[in-house]
C-alpha cells in the first residue's frame, strides 16, 4: 500500500502483486486467438530468460506447451495479472474497431499488422514485466520483515529479565557504529517510560505472523451463513484440529438446544392441558363455526 501511494505521488503506478491464481480457459480455436496465445507465451519465455527471473516462472516457461490451433486449453494463472491483461485486450480491440469504422477491411488489416500488433506486443510485455517486478518487490519486502522478526529467535532467555529501555540502549549503541558522528544521548524520561515495559510481551514476541513462510486460516460457516474465525495457524493440521474442536462444540450446542426446545414444548402443552377453561374455550370456537 505504501509503495502504491508513493508511486501515485510520483505520477507512476505500482503494479498488481497478488499471486493468487485460478484456472482460466483460453480460446485457441482460430488463427487470431492462437496467434495471440503464441505471442503471450513468447513474452513469458522472454521474461523467464532474465537473470533475476523467479524459479517458478522459469519452470512454468520450460514446461508449458501451447496446444495446436483448434484446441482450447485451461491454465492456472495469477488472477490479477489475467484481469490486467484482459483490460489491455479490450483497449486493443477498441482501437481496432475505431480504425475499422473509417477504413476498409484491407486498410484495417494492414494497420493492425504494421502498427497495432507491435503496440499490443509491447503492452503485453509491459504488463507481464510490471507484474513480475511488483511480485518480486513485495516478496523482497516480506523477506526483509521476516528477517527482522527472525532476530527474536532463540533470545527468550537473554531477554527474559530485560526491558524495552535495555533494547533501546542496544539499538543506540549499534547505530553509533554505523555513523561517522557520535549519537546524541537518549532522553532520560523516555528511558524511564520504556523501563516500565518488559522486552518480551506475551503474544507479541516471536509471533508467527512475522516469521512463518505460510499461515493457515481456520474458519467455520454456520448453516445460516455466519462466519467464525477460529484462528491463524502455522500448519494445516492445527487449522483442521481447531475446526474439528469448534464443530464438536457446535454439534453439542445444537443437541442441547433441541432438548431445551422439546422441554419447552412439553411445558407449554402441560400448561394448556391444565387450563380449566380450555374445553369451554374450544367448544365456543366450534359453536361459532356452526353458527357461520
């Protein structure tokens, strides 16, 4: 978000970086679609040939084989990249249509081959390159944050009896080594405040949100569509265990509710049966029906 804001302020854009992928069916049953797919594949191979290309992209480019024309195919692709590509394709088609409106079919075909195809190829390359650079940048940011949090690993005993003031002094000492000028003294009032806080805060220190490569969300949805977040876990097994425990309690609560409902029904029936005016009231109802 910060990078997007900075790009906006500088008059540029920071590309989509979500790696969430889903299967997409690609049209490949005519010459035009097959040619477009071949061009996109060529762009992918070009990007994969870069020295800084990810291993995943290199592997995908090496393994992918474009089916013969006439055979549509399905491919798992990043959703955000595909959506950007489709927007670009709409713009390309609009340009073709706008030119065709004022020119012959032959002139349009020549313009597409000489001008628009080159523009489209450049646009596709730019879209893919911008996406890959954004993904790599965000991945680098994530790695830097993870590296920062990993410095807490194995320091529980060392920091157990320390305060945040002690940590601040350590940081200040390290900063002095990185600068040519001596660091100014720390404020005594700030240090006094930090001395009241332990270095290790339960629930924050060594948190897996800052150290894990992947986390799993355990979520339950009731028959009424209500969602319950059961927790964030480092393994799928922990996530499943949390759901099973919740579901067990949920089923017990349903059974208890059923028992309470049946008891309430019996109590109400007993109350109605014990009412001395019940038979007279019922008879009056039938009598009114007879009169009608």
